[in-house]
C-alpha cells in the first residue's frame, strides 16, 4: 500500500482542507488570502471595438420582445417553425434536418438506462414506427 501525504478528512470538526497548504504559523492564513487576492485569475477582455461587419449583422436582427408583450407577428400561425400545422416548417429556422429515427437514438441510450424509463420510451417509439 502506498502512503499518501494527504490526510483524508472526515465530517464536521474532523474535516481537513486538502486544497490548501498545511500551516501552523500565526498570520499565514492572512498572508495567503492577500496573495490569492492579488493574483490575476483570468485574462481581462480587451476593449477593442467590434468590426463593422459584426455590427451590421447585429443591426439586422429583430429586437428582443418581452415574454408577455403582445405579438409582433399577428398574421403568422402559431405552428410556424414546427413540422405540423399551418405556416413554414423547421426548414424556415435554418437548422439542419434531424437524421435517423427516434428509436435508434433511444436504443443508443438503453445501456445507460437505470430506471427503465428509456426502455419504455424505446418500446413506444418502435410500436409507432419512429
């Protein structure tokens, strides 16, 4: 068995911080806190102006509408963007089409199913031909 220099801490008053260097000298904690506070932890972002092309793309986007605001598109069907009902389907959103069947995806998840829920969903997808 290999001896570890780190102590394993127990619960409550027996816990031991393993991420800090051990020290028994008075004032070491304050000195270490000052050293940590003065250290640069992350690089600060530069204050460079955004390129003109990026600004044009940002101006072309529609403004964010609050959740409970009246609709900004009263003539657009509520089903726009989904694969059923009136209006354009998912192709209008510009995403890539989903390839493969739902049952194939669920089959790949079966080895990780600890509750049996994915197995039930898999059987349902198979029965529906998905």
